[in-house]
C-alpha cells in the first residue's frame, strides 16, 4: 500500500532544464529541517478515526533512487575504480587497456576462504585471490572518512575548482545533508541499490553478447586484445593475418541459425494481458536482434523467458550459469521471501557470478553486474525489493509529466495538476466513507449481502462470454485468442490429492454466467485440464522447477468448472524440440 500512487505526495519539485547534481543538498535543506522538527518536537496532527489530536513524529527510512542519483544523494561518486558504495575503498576493479573501461571482476572475494576457485588463476584473471570479503562500513566509519574531506561550496554562480582526485583512498565528493539527521548514521540501509536498473543492464549485457548486437555486445576485438594483455584465456586470443584480425569462437557464440531460433521463440511467444508489453515488437527476425526493450520487458525476459529461449542452444555450463542468475533474480523479486532463502541466495550468488566470470570476457563485468552481489544483504535488512525499487517511482513520474500543458513552465503545470488530483481523491474518499457508514447504522439492506438469492438457486438459461476480468487478470477463451498476440486462456488451480498439494493446469474453453434473484451472478470457467496424475507422461518438473505438460493427455474428470476466484493465470510456451510438450509459467 505504501508504494501505491494514492499514497504518494509531492514534497519537492526542482525547476530548471538540468539536474542539480551535488547541488541537490541546497534544495533538500528545507525538507531536512522539517524532518529534524518531526524527530525532536513532533507536529500536532488530527486523527480522523479517533477524532482527536496527537503528536506525530516521523523519520526518514531510506531513499529510493537510480544509481547516478545514488551519488548525488549519498556523496559517494558512483564512477571510477571505487564505484561500488558498499565495497567502498575495497572495490575490486581493473582498468582495461584496449576496452578503455573498468572491469569489476572479483566475485571470488565473496567466496568462502577455503574455496577451490580462490586459487584458480587460469580460468579467472590470472591471479590467486586471497583477499577477504570487503567489510561493510558502519555510519561511524563513514563519518571518519568524511572528516578528511574539505567543505565544498554549493551553487553554480561561480566557476568551481575541480576537486583533486582521492588517489584511491575513497570516492567521497561531499558530506550528504542527510547526516544532519541525528539517526541517519545508525541506519543500516541509507540509499537503496535499485534492482530495476540492475536487471535492465544485466539483461542487456547477456542478450547483446549472445546475439552479437553491434554496440551492445561485450565480445569484440578490443575485448579479445585485453585478454591477451592480461595473459589469460589463451584459447580466445586474437591473431592478425594479412592486416586483419581474427579471433576464435567462444563457448557462448551462436551461429546465425541458433540466433534465429532464439529470436523466433521470443517473436512467437504469447503472454497474458498486463504480464508484460508485446515483446514480439522488439524482436527483429531478419536482423536476428532485439531492440527497444523497456525495463519491465528486461525484468520478464531475464527472470522468466530467457532460460526457455536458450535451452538446447547453448552448452550446458553456459545455460546453467545464466539460468542460475535468472532464478536468483526471480527469488529476490518475490513478493514474500524468507530469511533462510536470502541466506542461500547470498551464498550462491558469488558462485554463480564466478561461473559467469569463467565464461564471459572481463569487459562484460561493469559496475551493474558487480552490484548484484550486494542485493541479498540489502533484502535481508530492508525486506522485499517491491518496496525499494524504482518501478513505482518511474510510473509516478510519468503521471506527473502528463500534467504538463505549458512546456515553458513544466514545474508549474506539475504542481497544479498534483494539487488538484490530491484534493479530488481526498474529497471523494471522505464522502464515500461517511455515506457507507451512515447507511450501515441505519440498517439499510443494500449494504448487507444476504444468502436469500443463493438459496433460491439460479434462473433458467445461462450467458456465455469470451472474456472475463478479475483480480487484475484478463481471461479469454482459447477460441478467442487464435489470431491474437496475447495468451490469456491458461489457468492454474491449486488443490490437494491424497493429502498432497497438486497443481492443475488447463485452458479455458467456455466462460458462463449463472444469474440469481436480486441480480446476483456467479461466473464459472469451463476448462480442458491436462493430466497431472501421471508424473513423467503427463507432467514433468526439472531441477529448476520448470514445468512441462503434455497437451496430448487430458485429465479424466467430471468437474471441468472452476470459480474465477480460484483460478490463477499462467501461459504456455511450445518447446522448440519436443512437440507437443509445452512449457508453462
């Protein structure tokens, strides 16, 4: 509820065509002053439910931001050799001579001290890794580092002298204004690492490299020359003949046929409404490329679809490493997650990233790939990522942009539109609440829901529909979606058979409505159910918990109907190799 737009309110709007950068502290100072007042003195506030005043106190829990904004709010520069704010001055990084970028390989540092890969030089960066896991600094440790930082003058009215580089000591550029809050140094999480943009960048790296997309691939001539410069992975070194460079095929290199196979799979897939955008519009079969994916498209592709798209195309060790990374993000982004699961993710992710380091080239490992290793710790301290990632914020910003009518004064349009919207929402909510409470006190029969109409039974005759919406899902019959790009007919019902939990999978063939007295209605889904009683013949579950059903085997049942409230939506993907076996999710 706290991340829903009705509960957002606009506290600060910074005018101007450019981002304020480090000068954002100037604009945040009034907000920090009010937060200090809320901490020390509190504010006299009216409680509408109790109809009395009380002293309200409040604290700033953390900030939600993308990675560049992390630097402006925290004061730690997210660029350069020490870009990781969690590793601080112990950030593992290597400057690539030909790629002219920094590589943040170093997942082995997070392995157990006696792990065998720590002594493996040949498959990694050519060095034995004996360094311990970087220490997470406390608030007092950070303040000690900031003591040596010179005070900076904010504002752009005068030309500011360029700060001298810290020469590897630290990456601090300023002391954040939030440290004026007395409790800020004691917060375990001050600024969140955004999972949304990390997923987007990791997915782009993988897809761009597998499909060898120009400008996005992490395997090119300069990347191969860096291997030769680092004296590692000699089997992938480039050679020069007759003035031209040649380099060997790597284990993740796909042939044109295999690229077409992956693209065709993603082009023909159908998913339910609201599950993702139309991914087929991003797939270019003639070019064997994928362009124009939004952040949520990358979220769905990385967590759900990518393991199916590359199955049977890549070697097993490459497929397993990418699938483990996919499962990691899927578990991390679950709505509910247990501490034990997070401990397992924290133990497994260094192993998974080390496997990926043995496969891809050093240039693949930018700072966003490195940040993956810190996500389980933040989730363990702060809870599910749904309360801390940028999706709700980005959607709220889009809503604000829609208020703009005068492009020369966009901030005025945004402020006016948000004020009017908040007032209209508040007035309607108050009116609706008091009206319903008044009718209930008067004993109005329209408020209560009796069982009389249900006892009389339904009327003769039924109505048939081709679609139905419930709980935010849109269901269609199998016949309706024949020529559509969406798939909304797949259903999942959870049941119990012989004391064991059983999932039943099927497709909707008919949607019928039964009508009762006083206008009461009940909707039923009639479905074809697949045979899940025979493990191995009707249904298979692999080691990654991917489910395959045989659509040639139907479940023998005299109860094909199910209530919409019992149905969960799934979608089926036809496997490329074994037809008519279907993968579902």
